[in-house]
């Protein structure tokens, strides 16, 4: 995708009045929001709130019934996902189980018919980025959950996407490693400088990692803003309740430590 | 909850722990505390297998060679036997080829796409399992025969199906229809759609996705289905018997040829021809075990 020098206020991804139903179930109800270039945004909401549907529609895996999806100021509703310049990290990573780590990362480049040398150097570069230089010949089932996530991340980044989408990136990882991985992912995304959107149902995760939080509930956007904004000034009862729970949990955690 | 959502949740669950959920390791059975029962059960099983399987096989071989090697050779190399073998091989190869292609397509369709009537389609594919082969043969006669629905049309275009080779092939295809599908469907279903979606998002085309993502996943199941399908196709008697018309040297398959020889009191020849089928069956059994062993 062509790089444009644009003002800071221009949205890189924009959803305009998106409606979507699955078999009578309202997954998106007039969803509108915009995300700036370079931003790391979280779609936060309870399960069934329609956050994954939004992500899948941006990726082109699902189509909205009505409304416009804009990426880099162009309407992409009719554009197949592979032409939208995105990288996608699936909830269970969806690594190709019959390919090695290196082949997984190389796949997107091979499909684009890049030269062998180019693919090789890019794969090495990414393996280094995720600190798995020696594990390129392993198969996905020989890796730990955290390693799999790193591979999925590298694979999504390999073709240099302008937009990275992550579906519940930490859900399949046990709690101990999760915090570590969060910091890691945040750092990586900052280093690569790619606009990113991730889906989560974990309030704490969204508040800690994201620059911008979009709270969804029953197919609607309840509120969007910086983590501070949402914590300090919840606009709806739902958001207030949601955030309160976090505070309560945090409080309990602190108390648990001091006692 | 809607079918679609249920399926999606199921897919997520299964693909969650990767490869292990699909190729479950069968644990060795725990030793029973009462060896008497164990040995008794072994005894019963062995006895049953001997009477039902081993003994008949021995009888086939002994009777086939009963009149000496020369008589055996003569029966096996008989013109009609060779023609019957050729027809059996033709019907088998065609049926396996057709059902493999159909099985891959249908299993892919039913496991990766969700649409109304999906369940109905899946049950329809199983019809040959539940229907008697003789009925299947009759159905073809009533459809394609002179008195059948398409009889006039076929006659006008000079196409012979009933009492001809195409009928034999069609009947064989019908009877072995579900084998490949049945082997592939659960494997594809358990794989989920994520890997294919991931590949598609990277710009891979349909054929590349099939070759690099789907096929490596299903290849053993596919081979296994093909082997089962082959075994069934070669041994098919009922449906073929009804539709072939028993024209010696024209529409006789090996199993039909065996029956004719037996009815003519030509016992040695009947058993000699049977031994060809037994040999083919043993070869298939070996292939099957090799595949099972490789799968692990």
C-alpha cells in the first residue's frame, strides 16, 4: 500500500455505520469509529459483544450487511482481505501445522512470489525479532504457547502489513506468561510501528497495552477513548460497571500482596 | 444457539490444542486384575476368528489346489477368468477415482461451508451404506433399463447401461460412494477453517491452500479411504449381479464369475478364481496396515 504523508488527525482505519447480523443475531449495530495511523487500539467487551466480528470485517473475513469500511481513506468493502495490506493473528494462532516455523513465516512472501534470497533474509530478520533464531526448523506442536504466539506475530508481519489485527492474542496463554507477553507485544508493535487493533475481553489487558480503547457491548460501541478517559469518565452505566470490576480486582490484588 | 455458532465454537475448541486433539493416542488397556477372564476372552476370540475367517480361507486355498497346480493354472488363466479380472479392475479403478474426487469435494464442502440443508446432504451421502446392494442394482435397472424412466432417451441415443459394462461400473460407484467422504469428513471438520483463512489472507489462491494446507492434513485419511473403497469395490456382488446380466466374458466380474463356476459344479475352478480375490484382499490388508502404521 502506498505511503501518504497525512496529518495526525487522519484516520487510518474507519468504520462507518456498520450493521451485521448472523442468523438473526445482531453482531454489529451501527458501529462507527476511527483509528489513527500508528495507534494501538483495543476492542474491549464481554463475549458476544461483537468485537471479533468487527475485527473479521476489517480483515475481510466477514462482510458487513451495510456501512463502509475505510482503510487509508479508501473504501475496502469489496476488496478481498489479501489486498487490504493487513496482517492477522488468530486466536489460536492458526499456525500451519505441517510447516516448520521458518516455512510458516515465509508463506506469505512465497505467495507474493518474492525471490528466494529476499525471503530467506526476511525470515531470518523476523526470527531474530522474536528471539527464535534457533527454532526455525521446529514444527508448531513442538513449541510452547508463548513461542507459538510469537511465530504467529512474525508470520503476520512478514509481508510488511500496514495494519495488524490480533484476535484475543493472549487468551490461549496461561496467566503466568501472559503479563510478560503483553509487555513484549507492546514493545514489538512500537518497534515495528504498525497500526494495530486487538480484541480482548480482559479490561486490565486493554488498559495496560492500548493507546485507545473501544468498549463494545451488544453489537454497539459504548465508548471510545484513552484508557485514562475510560477509567475516569465512563459515559454509560455499562462502561462504569465494567471498569469498576477492574478497580475492584486491582484493589484485591494489592491487598493480597500486602497482607 | 444457532448451528453456525455452535460449529464455530466446536472448531475453536478442537483446534485449540493443535495436533494432539486430532490424532488421539490410543492408550494401552490397563491390565485386568483377573487373568482368567483375560485368557478366556482371548480363547473365545481366537476360536471365533479361526472358525469364521481362517478356516474358510484355508478351505479356499486347499480346494483351489485340490486338483493339482496344472488345474489351478488352467482355471486362473482361463479366458473368461482373465476377462472377469479385467472388468473387476476397471470397475474398481473407475469407482475409486470417481469416489475419491467426489469424496474430497463433498467432505470439503460440508466441513468448511455452512448452509441450509447441510445435514440433509451429509445423510444423503450415506444412503449406500444403509441400502441393500440388490436394491441399488434394481434401482439402476428401473432408471436406465428399457422399461425405466430414461430408457427411451438412452435407446434413442444408442447408449447401453443395463446389462453392459457402464452399468457394472455405475453399480460399483454407487455401492462404494461414501467411503472416502466418511474418512475425510471428520478430519477436515476437526481442522477448522483458521489455517485456510490465514493462508487466504496472505493472498494464497484456492489451489495453493489445498495443496499446502489442506492436503497434508488429510493425506493419510484419504489413502485409508481409498484402500477401503478399493476393497469394497472389488468384492461387490449384489448390485453388480442384478445389473450385469451375467454375460460371460462381457459383464462378468470376478465375484460373479465365481458364482457361475460354482453353480456349474466346477468347484475347483470356483475356488481357484476365489483365490485371486483372496490374494487381492490380502494385499489390501497389508496396504491398510502399512498406512495405519505410517499414520502413527
